[in-house]
C-alpha cells in the first residue's frame, strides 16, 4: 500500500506557510508480528498542532522534522499480525497527516462505528467532545442558573460547549467571527445571544450589550478558546466568583511578540474569579460518563457535529490554515478514504 504524508520541513516563525511542509509518498510496509496496517479514512486538524510545530517545551513532544506529522485519525485495518485486530476493524490513532501506516497494535484503539458515524469519534465523541465536557462541567463547575460565555463558539470545541450548556438549560452567549458564524450560533446551536466579533469595534462593550439583552447581570462561566480581547471582555463582565476554563488561546499562537491584552487581570482579585487552564489528557477518568452522555444525546437527536470537510490529503494544509483565518465551522476534517 502506498501512502502520501505531510512532513514538517522547517519550524514556522509566526504563521505557518506552505513552504514549511512537504508532501511525501512512501510504500507502507507489511505488518510484522504484533503490528497492524491501517488505511486512514478521516483525519482532523486543530489549533494545538501549531504548538507542536515549534520546538518549545510543552506537554507533548514537538513534531520531528522531515517526518510525517501526527494527528487524530479514524481508519480501517487492512492487515493484522496481532490477535486483537482483524481486517475491517475501525480504529482510532494519532497517526493522521498520512493516508496509511503500519504500527504496533498498541498505537491504535477499536472504535464502534455502528451507532456513531466514523467521524464522530474525531468530534463530539472524541477528545474534542471530552475537552468541552471536562472544561465546562469539571473545570468551570457549571451549576444551575449560570450564564455561560464561549469564545470561538462556532469552532470544534466551542460549538459542543454551547450544545452541552443549552442541553442543561443555561443562557449562553457565543462569540464567533463573521455574520454566517453568528447566524449558525443562533439558528443551529440555539444560543441566547451571538456576537460577530469582527463587526464589533469594542468586544467588551458588545458583550456588555448582550449580557443586558438576555436580562443577566454578568457572566458566571467563561470557556476560553481565544484569549486576548475575548479574555479581557470576559474579565470585565464577570460576576463575582465566576469560573474561567482556559482551553486555548488561538489569538496568541502565531504572535511573534508578547501579547498586550488582557490589561485587566486585576479583576481576578477584585471579583474573586477562579481561572484554570487545562488539557484533556488530564481528565480521561471522565471518558466513560462522557461517552454515555454523548451516545444518549446523539440517539435523542440532541448532539451532532458541525464539520468543515476537505477532500484528500492534498487539502489537509488548507484545512489547517483555515483554522487561523476563520474559514472553518465546527470540527475541521479531511476525508482520506
């Protein structure tokens, strides 16, 4: 089996460009004892991959140069020399950015695609959904009556946060970039107020306006995917004892200089705000309860993924770049098979 893969040629400075990467074709070897050969059907791209393109110390190692990058993928077993897997099995791996691979059986996990579509395991039933679930219910400790503000609310994680908060009966304010995304927040996710931050000269004033419009005094929970001006606005409109779950800060990832906002971090003290950053790998103990809830919500027609789908490995970088230009809606996926 031949596979095309995306390699990292050099570490980006600022925003990544096409010349930082290379498309490489290679023959996938037959599996040895204890190995499995997989043809990937779907892969996902997400903003956190930008961090692994740098060699800065982080909670996961950086991508190696001149080697295939890695990312979540769903594939089908083609050949197996491990008793735990058979041809036709659907499996999850973190060996995306390639059309196929051979790897030790320990690198893949079975996924049941009879009740859920394969790509759901890269969205609401996968680490993306668990990130939303853990951040909202454990880190932000969502409780009755909370008003929830979500940045990048039309994105992969943010859209699921909005769905969960609405399912639990909360008022939700979502921010996203562009009129079509604001319409998606209102019409598809059912948020109580939607902010098109690209149309607002002052995000803090826009949030204050929407808080008032829904009859609230402020926000009790902020789920942060953006940082910068969004975090500054959330601090300004936070109620006393608000809880902030810091999932990501995409506005900062490609900055070459130190950020200048938020300027109002003293609000953490003045309002007794609790702000906590988190990564999903530290909350895998929730996975069983999370999956039970997601399956039940999906079967009831209450949970589904918003997806932006690109066709073929040759469009994987287009999907990745779109995360930073705001072209995506929901989870960004690449159909490989």
